[in-house]
């Protein structure tokens, strides 16, 4: 249900690239979105975030969507916003969407949204 709801929320947003770890839950979370758009996922290794960061830097400020794990979320957010990050949740952030607004030559701005699964 989470993946279908995510598709509904993001259906009007165009993305240049779709990133996921190779973990089944992350892939399945984006599958309705990638299937609807007939695009493929780019997989990244959560143990090698530097390679992911290089790929994203090469893209410039183009929009992308990415599934992440709770353990790597702080590193990713800190990398693109330049600020230390404190979790706004006490357990798994499965009903949160984090958006980092990126502009050329500037640090990103973090926006957090909570969405209902059903």
C-alpha cells in the first residue's frame, strides 16, 4: 500500500533518475512509479555512499527519487544540506517523505512530509 500511495503522491512530478538499494523492500517501494513511467532503477550500494554522491553531483540539480535506509538517511541529508541532521521520528520513518530542494551552487533545503498509507 505504501508503494501505491507513493505513486499517487508523486504521479505529477517528473524525475530524471530513480535510485534504490538492492534490498527488496526499497525496490518494491519504487516499482509502481517506475512501472508507470516505464523507466529503470539505478541501484546503489548503501555501504558506498561516495559513489552515489558522485552520480548525483554529475546530474546537477535535476530531480531524482531515491529510497534510503534509516541508517544512511542522516549521511545523505547532511551531504546535500550541509547541516547536521536529527531524526524527527522515534521509529521507522516509513510514512515520511524527505525532499531536498537543490539549486546550482547552493546547499539543499530539507522538507519533510508525513503521508497516510491508506
